[in-house]
């Protein structure tokens, strides 16, 4: 039975706020592809797309929906074919490459030509080369139908996903178990230094922790307090490898390279990236790290860290934590430590290295009572280094 016309509204719908629409629809995850082409003059073209979809098996068709205002798409339409490159979970940096000016998009990227000439980016999980079946105007986008000419799966790996304005990956239960095993192994190694942690915490009347790298993150793997208890984050608490965090581990096994670490600063904050590069260089030259108390309340930081460490965290949880930490940038790695000046210390850290000189753990001192002079900070660093050497003697030959 048709609905009663008397109860149907005839008024026009209220205007939809684009920001609200973007926020709401951002809760639906999409795959991430780069659509590439080669112009008649040989120019390489490419754009990041989050609207790719399979359409039909017979005939074989796929689709994507670029903005009408896209100059890259205008140029792509002149290409004889285009290639849909389905990015792998470890290729979020490729997205950054295609945010560069047109002449720089393929700089540093390895690629080969598909049968009809469109670029296939090395390392993608799969690619699909198409010719143009149709291009239809739909609102402020085009609806592009591609007729598949050739395709192949390249890597048996997880795809890159876009969710809540951030890049991530799908994590099957088996991989979550593997991640927990990595954390458990790091905790086991750290526990070898338990006696030294407790001795140091008791001597300095402070909190002492060990942190270990876990790929894109690092985690607390052991803690000790001066009274037997501790207010430090419990083992398993995670932090993101992104400026201004994790500097002592950057460039070592299990952690991102300096370039990867710096690339996690948003393109909209070049001054933060510049500051982070200076701080990273300073920390690596000193061989220790210092963070002072900043404008954010400790309780707020703890709340953000706890949300990030939850297995059910979302990109928004990570974004809020990183935004808060970037507000603390000026309080990380001060350039000079004046001996007779007082400082409100949040943490002092030194590296713990394996027999090959690789940083495998970070020894962190926090919860210091009151303020500390510059001379006391240097003394803390020297004492931490003694404990780091003691912990290094407990490490197994291979982590």
C-alpha cells in the first residue's frame, strides 16, 4: 500500500552543512587508491581517490568519482588509459607523494608501465588498467566508468583504508594476536631489568619506566615507583611514533626512519615539522631526551593516552592525542640546559642498546618532585645511563 500522501512532507529539506556531512560520512571506511595515467606528451599523472568501486563483472567495469574541480582529473581525461593502484597498508606515504605539485608527484616512487602505458606503482596490493567507458556529471563530482583492460594482484597484504580523515588498516584477529605476542615478548625482555628499575626508582624517589618500539607505535613495557607502586602508565600503554614522541628510537630497528617519522606531521604544519627535525637532531647528538611540563594538564594527557591505547581506538582518538602533543612541541628538547636555572621536568630519557649499538629500549624517568636545576638534570642523565648499562647486560643476544 502506498504511503498516505497527507503525512508526507512537501517542504524542502534543510540545507546540509558540508562539514557535518563530511564528519558523518567519515565514519564509513573506504579503500585508498591512486589513479594514474600517462599524458600524450609523456607526462605522468596521478591522484588519490577514496571513491573507487567495482561495478560489473559482465562487462568488466569499475568506477571512481573525482571532484569536478580536479585539475589532475582534467589532464587524466586526455590519457588513453588509466590505472587504479590499490594501495597496501604500508603505503600511506605514497598518498603524501600525490599531494605534492604535479611535477613532483612521482619523485622517489618506483613504477612500471601497464600494458596500455599507465603507471603501476611498485608495492601496491593490486592494479587495474582501464579505458574510458563513460564520464557522467553527478553533483559536484564526475562518475567515471572504467572498462577493464588488464589487472593483477601484486602483493598478498592488507590494504590501506581511509576512516575519520585518517589512514589505517584492517586488522584481522590473527594479526591482533601476533601484535599482542610482540608486546608480550618486549615485556619479557624488559622484566629482566626489573631489579635495576626498582633500585633506580627508590634512589631517586621518582617513577621509572622502560619503553619498546612496536612498529608504528611504542609501548610502556615495565614500570617501577619509589614506594613499590607507580602512577606511570601500566605496561601495554601505547604512544604513536610521531613528532614530538619517540625521538631516541627513531631510525633504529622496529621504529620508523627519520623521514617516516617527520612525514607524520600534517602538511598544514610545516613549522612543526621544522621544529621536530631540529629537536630530533639535537636529541640524537646529545644521546638523551628531555621534556618539560607544558600548558596541558597531566590528567588530560593521561586521558588521551588511555583512549589511544584502547584496542577499539579510532583515528579521531589518535588525532586528538597528536594535536595535544603538538601543542607541547616547544617544551620538548630545550636547546640549552643552564646549570643554575630551575626546570619543571616531565620526563628524562636515555637509550638502552643491544650489542650492535641499536636502541631497543628507552629508560624513562618521570614524576620528579618539585623543580630541578639544570645541574640536577645532567646528574639524572648520568645516573640513568648507569642503569641503562646495567639493563643492557641483562639483554638476550637477539631481541
